[in-house]
C-alpha cells in the first residue's frame, strides 16, 4: 500500500500507480500540489511503490481545498 | 521521467514547457529564466539597488534568493502587519525572513574567493543583504486588523486596507532608502488570477496598470517589478523546496476563501486539462497591452502629490493612506 498525506487528510492506495494518478484519485488537482517522498521532491510520473509515504505540499498557500 | 539536460531522475515536469528537470538543473533553470525576464522587461540593471518585499512566503523568499544568487544588490523589506489569526501569523512570517537572511549570510561568509592570481579580497559591502522591518502597529499605533475593523474599506475584510498600507510603505521605504526599484514575488498564477478578475469586469484602468514592470513615471513613485511574473506558482514552490528555503506554508489567515484563490483554482482546472493555458492567457494579455488595447485609458490617469506624505494620489488633498490614519486621529479626539 502507499499513503498520501495532504494537510490533515490521508489516503491509502494500492502500489503501482503514478503520483499524478494518485493525486487525481485523492480528488486534488496535480497543478496545485507537489509530491515529496522521504524529504525529496518527486515528479508526477513516478511510480509509487509498496510502503511509500508521500506528502503533498499545497502550491497555492491559503485556502485551497 | 528523466531530466532533459542530464538524464537523471527529474524532480519536476513543467507541462506547459514540455520540460522535465532534475534538482540540479531546476535550480539553474529558475535563475536563468528570472534573468531572462529581468532583461526582457527591462526591470533593472546590475548596478541598481533593489528592494525586495518579503513576506516569509515561498515566492518572495525564493525571489530574494534568486536575485542574490544572480549577484544583484537586493535588500529585503518585511512589513509587520500585526496579524495573529490564531497561528501567530505575522511573527512566524517575520521569523522566516530573519532565518532566510541568517542562512544566506552564513553561506556568504563561508565562501572562499579565489582567482587566477591567488586569493582575492572581496568588498562584501553589497554582497551582504539587509532586511528592513517596518512594524505597522509600532509606527502607527494600530495593527491591520484593528484598522480594518474601524473602516468601511474592504467591507469587513482587512485585505483592502492591508494592500493600501503595504503599497504605501513599500513605496516610502524604496524612495527614502534610495532604492532604484521595488521587486515583489508575484508569480504567473498571481498575475493571471488578477487578470482574470479584471477581465470579468473589463476594468480597463486596472488592466492598464498590470505589467511586469511599472516605470517610476510620476514623482514620488518607485519603479515596480515582478521578476517571477512568468514563473508558475508550482515552480516557485518547487524552487523553495528543492533549494531548502524554509517558508511559511500557510498564507495569511484572511486569504482563505478569497476571490483570487477561487480564480486560481478555476485557472488551474483549465491548466490541468490544457497545459499552457495560464501562460498563453498572460502572454496574450501582455501583447494586447503592448499593442495599445488600453492606451486610451492612459490619458485619463492623473496623479497629485498627497498634501501630507507627498506620495502620489489620484484625488487632490490627502492620499487614501493618510485619510486612513486621519480618521483614527479624529476618532481619538
């Protein structure tokens, strides 16, 4: 499983999807978040592996849903 | 996805440019692009002194970082607005600016300069930047939320008062400090959100004044530039993350639910489906402006010097900033 964390929410998905697909599955716009894994920025085509924990950082500061 | 320049793993893919870059090349690309736009829009030259308005956020701190790395003489200006919002917002923002400067200074002092003929003594007077701090409550006796609470300006939200005060202070510090130019961290998303809002109402006056560089064409006005105006907000945030700049993630508590954020979300929805939409919108606007679409409006803009502070104002007498504090004095009496 992979875990995505955005502000005070989190989602868990099966491994094997791209960062972009995972962001979309969270209901977020990939234009508005950056993905950070183990403290490093990762690109949207990165395949998520089992055990990955990805922090999504809001691009627009403030009230983005 | 691989970096187009070196083939290493990319950290970012900029779909509007069809360009993926690794961390090393992304950190080179952002300053290169910034320099390109500084020259293209004739913002400033290496000899000029720049005042960068910093808020502790990703855009302004990244901009300051880039300008310093490009070798510009850039000092910072932090304006303490007295906003708490339950998160000690203003103090946190100030801390981020101070921390940035401390980090930068420590990097500068650890640099060993060598040349072909051996170690050189370098005049670091201009290499070490300064941070000017203006605390609104200390200077004028009230915080921004306090001022907003007693005026009708902004209909209950402090954003309008805040914008007015910041514009006044930035212009004053730039002018009094002998700076040639005032730089702000506005990115392309900021610009298209404003453009979108003004296009919805065809506010020609505002559209005319939106530009990467506004010349100091009236007495008392500082030249204003936006060196990040062609950089997506996503890229500005990525630069701060990759460069390791610590910034305040939460923007002003009063920004939540704002129209500009709603406009950004609409534009990003279009960008998701059609990469490059935001960039094209902005570039087309700049072209139209260049071709004189709003030229007729220019003839009607006339500014006077404020009777009290001397800063330019559209109406004769006191400027909006001085009227704001004048009302407090009258009320206190």
